[in-house]
C-alpha cells in the first residue's frame, strides 16, 4: 500500500492517507450526488404519471409507427390528417358578394380584382298559386385573387406596430423603474421596495392575462395590446436594467462621485457606457418576444393578427387560419434573421 | 480659522476605526499650498484612508479635515469636491467610453444636468479637454478611441487629464503608479508634478515605492500602523527613517540571504 501511494498517483476515492497533507481534489461523483439524482428521478416518475407523460410517449410512438407503415391507424395520425385536410390549401383570394358590400363603386374596383356573375336557378313557392316555380337569378361576386393575403399582411403590419410601440412603452417605463430598483441609486429604501414590487408585479402577469383586463379598460383593438405588452416587458426590462446598474464596476462611479458629480450624472457617465451593450441586447430580445406575443394577445381582442385568427377559427374557416399561421411563421423567421444581423453589427 | 494662511489641507487630530480595528491614530498634518506631498508606507498602513478623508470618501471617527480653512462636512462636501481632483490606482476610467468622454467627465459637476444627459458639453470645456489631452502627452487620434484600447500608462494619462479638468486646487493621487512599470511610473509622476506645478495645485500622493518618493516629493510623510513615523524633506529621509516604516525584522525577512544590512537602494528594490 505504501509502495503504491509512493509510486503511482492514487486513483481511489477512499480515505487513503495521502502524502500531500491537506491538499485534496474532490472526486467528481459522490454518494450524495448519486442520491440527489435518484431523488430527482423519483420525483419525475411521480409527476410524469400524473400528467400522463407515458401516454403521450405511447400515442406519439403509435403515430410514428403509422407513418412508417407498421400500423394501419392511430388516434394521433387520424387527427393530424384531419387537421391538415382542413388547413390546406391556405386561403389566398377573397370573394365577396357585391350586394353585401357597402358603397360599392363599380367604376372603381380594387387592384387585380374582377366581378364574377353567377346564374342560378332557384325554386321557390309562389304564394298565390301555391306551386313551386323555377326562376333564374344572377348574383355578382367581387373576386380579389390576392385579397385575403393582402388583408393578412395589413394585419401583420398592425401586429408589428403593436410590438414596436409595446417595446417603446416598456423602455420608457422601465428606465425610471430600473433607477429606483437599483439598490445603489434608489433615492430611498421605501422607493426601492415599491419599485421592486412594481417590477415583480408587471413581470408576474402574462401579457395574455393583462390584455384580458386592458381590453375592458381601453376597448378592443391595438391600444389594449400595446399597454399589455408594454407593462409586461417593463417588468422584465426594469429587473434586468436595474441589476446591471447594481453590478456595474464601481471604479468609474467612485471617480466621478469623488469630484462631486450628482447621481444622475454618475449614472449617465459612469454606468451607462458600461451597461449599454447589455441594454441593447435586452431591448432586442423584448422586441423579438413582443412580436411573437403580439400575434397571440389578439386572441382576447387586443388587435393585430391574433384577433383575425380567433375570428376565423371560431367561424371554422380553417383555410384562412392556415394563411395566418404561415404569415406568423414567416414573420418570426424573418425577424430572427434581422435581429441576428443587427446584433452582430451593434455589439 | 486656519493657523497658517498658506495651509491648503490640514488634518486635525484624525482618528479612524473600522469596528475594533484602529486604522489611523491621532494624525495631525498641515500641507501648505503648492506642495507635492508624498504619503509613504506599506500596504495597510492607512495612507489611502487618510487620503480619501480629504474629499469625504471616508469620514474620520474623530477629528476633522480642513481645506483652505473650511471644514470638510457632509453639507459642503459637494462644493469642496469640485475643487479637488483625484487620480486612482486602477485609473477608474470607463473602459468602453472614448478618451474624450472620460476627460470631459472631469467637468461634470460644473455642467448643467440637461447638458450632461445629452452629453453636450459647452465649447470651453471641450477646448480645455483637448488642451489637457495634449498636455498629458496623448495624440489627437487617441481622443476618439476607447480607453480599453490604450496601455496602462496612457490610461493613467487620461486619468490625470480628467483630474485637471476643473483646475482643482488640490490633487489626490491614490497609488497612481502601483500598476505601472518603473519607467512609466517615472513618466507619470513627472507629468503629475509638472502639471500640478504649472497650475499651482497642491498634491497629496500615496506611494509605497521609496525611490519614487525620494525622487518626486517636496516632502515625505511616512505612515506606519496608523501613525506618522517620519515627516520631512526627502533628503532627510535616511536609513533610520526607512527602518521606522518597514521595521528591521521585516527588512531582513524580505532581503535576499547574505545581505545583513542592506543599503537604501537595495531595500527600495526589494520593497517595490
């Protein structure tokens, strides 16, 4: 044993007396670590059974089996086929009966549109003779080949506008919040506590929930959406802006305090240049998130593409829903690309 | 108020305790206008604490500090600080900001808040920043460069330019060359001495390098264990004084073996 410890490094984790005295490198795995892993596994098993993770895995497995031709049908694959059949093809054109369009001006049609005339024979009861009669009526339709796409695009632009203004509102609200919730700059302990509470409160309420209430306050439309996005993101930005102020290097701040500069000046010259790149990154993240959230909060009537989505879904117009979902996907994808480029340029 | 009309900074019976730990013990010191006074001592001797009392970054437990006869108090701190420039060991510049912004920041207390927030400094201050940048040996191209792109010595030049922005009557230099090499340390201290002489500013400079203190100081105040153990001209600062700062036993422990009684120059090398 002595020879061994002298000659080669001792790999054993046991309490071998080593010659280096107090110096010791802990082995990477220990009994306590193993015990923790076992406990975590146990907890996962219990909760997994409660939320039916096992069935989720089974049903998905069956669906894959169907896709590979190993089975004839399964619940999930039947549902998937039905959804796809309903969704495709996505709605591009728009077709409206002329008689139902208000102030229709025949000499000034929208771009790329034409009028279709349908002749239909209708049977109806003649009240005098009480006999069924056939008559031919003609109905006119205004057909816009790209009409619905145009409508979705306009709604998408509105969504982006909501996201942009929500972000601006968030930045404007979070700057004073960050100042008050940074422990080393807050004017007073009470102000600090109130600011912290506000920040947590804003962050705790998801946009979708606050939009529900803000729609009651501001009515249906983009206003409620902007307010909902702004409030939630203000909580997020307030927290992160504030923590960055707290963690900024104290040296430059002390140097400016030492010559008698006031708090705001120290913040502007001693802290802001240090935290600026992070601030830009947070703000871009919030803008990115707001675009995604702006598509969703329309579901409760807060404007944008979500409102359109909800309406079409409730009317079983799944082809229209497909167009909207595609539009959302393309927008988020493009935004990701733009954000990545902006980030690499600015930071 | 002041006993001597020429007195610029006066420490009156200063004591400072952090909890049980007494850092400074009954220190009284009078620094006349225009003097380059080096406070010399080993790390932990309390020299930084003493220096930081002048602009109120540290408040004495008992005793007071007077600037031109005015007592440094919480109420007049902001006014007093405007007249005191400070140079720091770790430069304390904003690394990401440009050299120009860092130098201009030295004028912040005198600039209106709205101008400061817009980073729009009045023309006289911008002109002054340019003059100072030239005076401390920076070149024009460096003005718009980020501080992080400069070397340590050049960064301290920026720090000196910032300290002189408001024509302070007192300059506090807290170990200004501790993180620089000996050659650059000499350049920086020479610059500090020349600039402060030209502007008739009083300098309080803490150092731990004995040779630099001897070379640049008008007066050396040596501190050990919170007390003044030497106060006089550099040429009066002899081996006995040296021993009183660092202690015989510490000297011998620090010296290479074989040198029983090191001469002053060797001691200086060992201690740097």
